[in-house]
C-alpha cells in the first residue's frame, strides 16, 4: 500500500479529480505544512477524509516510544505494513530540532562496529516510509518546528538510491528544507556518490570514513574492499567539483584502533586537500563489537591534532546512549535484550 507522501503535487491533483481546487490545497497543506495524517485534516469533509484514509492509511505504526536526556531525545520503533521494524530518533537542541531517519530496515553493509550492520538486512524502505518518519517526528516536535533531517538511522541511504533521492527531493520542494538542513550519510558507495552529485539536490553529504588507510578501513567497513580509499577519494573530488559544496567525514573514535597519532596524520592527508569537515563521534557501545570508544581526553587530543593540521573539526556529542538511540546503536533491541557494555567516560 503506497503512502500518501509518495505522491507529487500533480499526482494528488489527479487523485482528487472532480473535487474543487481548494480541496486539493487543503489536503496538501494538511499533509505537508501541518504534518497531519489524513483523518486529522478537519478542513475537508468527513466523507472525503474517510475515502482517502481508507486508500492511504498511515504506513508506520508505533511499536515502542522511549525518551532520554530529560525528554530532549526520543526514539520510536515503527512497525511497517509487513512487520519489518525501523527506528527513528528525534533530538531537540536550543537552536534546532533534528530527526534521524532510517532508509532501510537493517543494513547489508556489515560494518563491524555498528548494531544495524551486526543485525543484517531486511529490506529497503519506500520514499513514503522515510517521509512518514519525518512527518511523525514533526508532529511530535510541535510546537517547535522540525528544522533538520539526517539520513543517519538504520540502513545505507545510497544502497536505496531511488527512495532516498525521492525523499530528499520532496523534503526540499514541499517542506522547504535545504542543504544546511538535509544531510545524507553514506558508508562510501563511490558510484552512487557521483550519481547523487549530478542530481543537483541541495543537501550535505557526510561520508563515514573511520579510517584513512585501507588495511584498517577494510576491517571496519567491508565495503572498502569494493571501493577502497583511492576510489572513494575520486568520488569525493567529483562531489566537491560538481556541487561546489564541502563534504564532511564521520569518524567514530575507537580506542587504540583509529585514534592514534598516525591516524591523525592519515586523516589530515586525506581530508585536507578536499577541505572536508571532520565530525568526531566517540564510538557508541554495541553488543557485537567489544572494543571501547576513545576516552574523552583522547577525543579532544585527536581534535587538537587535526586542528593543528588546519582541518575543520567538530566533536559530536552523544545523544540517547541510554536508550540505544545514539549513532550506530539502532537495531530494534528491546530493554530486555539490551546488554550492558562498558563505556569509558574518563
Ligand atoms: N549507513 C550510513 C548511515 C547510517 S549510520 C553510514 O554508514 O554512513 C550513521 C552513522 O553512525 C555513520 O557515520 C556510522 O558510521 C555511525 N556509526 C555506526 N556505528 C557506530 C557506533 N557504534 N558508534 C558511533 N557511530 C557509529
Ligand atoms: Fe550500514 Fe551505516 Fe551501519 Fe555500516 S555504519 S552497517 S553502512 S548503517
């Protein structure tokens, strides 16, 4: 069953053929500006509402809803029409409200340190299922306005290329979000990065690098064997040249693995010529990867080391760890199944 958010404005016009024009306006406004589900759009007559709702019931259903950080981080587990489940995280900050959406149920990329990768792949989401996550979060965020959408939940967005591009396009055209507010994170599917560059979409691309030498990256990110750092670099150069936008590199700091002085030099050599921004995230604990995240002292030394090389760098604070809602922790793990992993905090 398609989600109503799959529809373009023209397609919705066709669907409502015979209705006065202002009705189409009302439905569109309700869906995209108010983020209402169809049976809540009370500006349209009940009969039409029921007909549309029967045709387009909400395609995501809340299976779990948990909060942390005194309510400013919220995670939902959504059950989709076929029983597949995905997770969505809403994070409220002083200056912005960000939703982190899933693009796939599970992920086939198998990054060793990532809970989603450890759980394996179920299926691609449709653009509508991605957009329903955004709109659900937008409703929950009210009265604050949802300002940012990041494709950093479960799944590899560029392995679900068409749905990702379609969702991004609609978020831009219908929700008014632009490059600084739309981020797609990829593990480094080089040809898809180049294809995405040619779409001309206003978005920020984040590449999950984690290691800047092939031996180390092969271990952490198996896709590196297919698209090694040299090939990924070409795609990054192409991205910057084609879109005139800076890209960012994500780097989850793992104790003794990719937080060494040598790693600083390698990353600086890789990111420097691209003028890429580096985002450091202390590794979050996951059940299948029993190596610790770097200590906060080392995280800051690593940042300082990169800055000394002239690299633009930020340390991302970790939200939602206690509810398994932080980067890389999404895997539909229930409270009962959650295992406790040591977290170094010194
Ligand atoms: N598949 C995409 C987007 C989803 S993962 C990608 O890999 O980029 C979102 C981010 O979380 C990525 O940067 C990923 O490398 C990071 N991540 C995965 N596991 C993590 C962990 N255990 N701790 C910190 N970050 C992690
Ligand atoms: Fe997939 Fe991204 Fe996790 Fe790798 S880090 S397994 S690409 S979700």
